[in-house]
C-alpha cells in the first residue's frame, strides 16, 4: 500500500467517524486529531477534495471601511432593505424587511 493511500485511509477514519472529535471538522481540528503523523499541507490538500468541507467553508472578504464618528447613542443609524419575496407566502404577504442598526452601540 503506497503512502498516499495510507494517508487517505487514516484521514477518512478520523473525518467520517462521528465518534471522533474531528469528524467533519476543519483543518486545525483534523490536524490535532491525527497528530504529527500527517503533514498539514497533505491534510489541507485532502480536505479540498471533500465536498462537505469545500461546500461549507466560509469565504473571508476583507474590504476597507469608512471611519464613522458618532457622538452618542441614537444619533446615527444604518438601514438596509431585505428582499424577502420568496418567503412572502409564509409572512402574511410581507415582501420586504427594513433593518436599522444604531452605529454607536451596534444595537438593532
């Protein structure tokens, strides 16, 4: 049995066994579970072939934000309109939802 098959079998054992703490977990949890037997880059490469990992992997998007200076609570709000037309039959015909948040306290 070649080394790639041994790595794959070992990772499958940890990843798909629900009794393992690292079952269906991310890179860090899986690498802690297998210890130093398998390199982290090999685990990452293997995880990227699994649909259950790549489908639910969060995408991080960092973008520059404008600085907001507010003197106190209830002085400035941010509002957004949510399009909920696909749920209108469950929400008494309501199609849009207006959300407002206080910029100072982040209280909605």
